[in-house]
């Protein structure tokens, strides 16, 4: 059985990076949504995660990152109130 591709937001954070690692260990294909390519995202890529670089406020890039994804784990960092409003009203 083919396991569903899972996207993880907040993938470079303390909790998100553990979620990515555990999903990869369990054999899931993981796409890590990251703000930028840096040492933390390189570590996720080295573990086998696919990277998608996007800001959550960039609807087009997030939509591209969601292509061919069947499941999502949203592991947000602390949000400013306007970010929460943008995410949950659009």
C-alpha cells in the first residue's frame, strides 16, 4: 500500500522537526513547508523530506506546495493576530 504524502507546516521548528522525523521513520513521504532554505531545512532534506519554500501568507506558493499532498500536519509557531486572521478567513 502506498502511503499518502504529508505536508508539515512549521517543519523547522522544535515540534515540527520532530513530526517530520517521525513521519519519515514511519515511511511516509513528507513535504516540509519552510520559510527559507537554511541549516534547519537542510537537515530535514538530508533526512529525506522534500522541501517547499513558502510563507503562509503567499497563497499561490502554498497552493503549489499542496499539490499531490493527501494529508497535512499544521504545526504553527506563535502567530501574530493578523496571521491567524489571514489563515482562517481566506
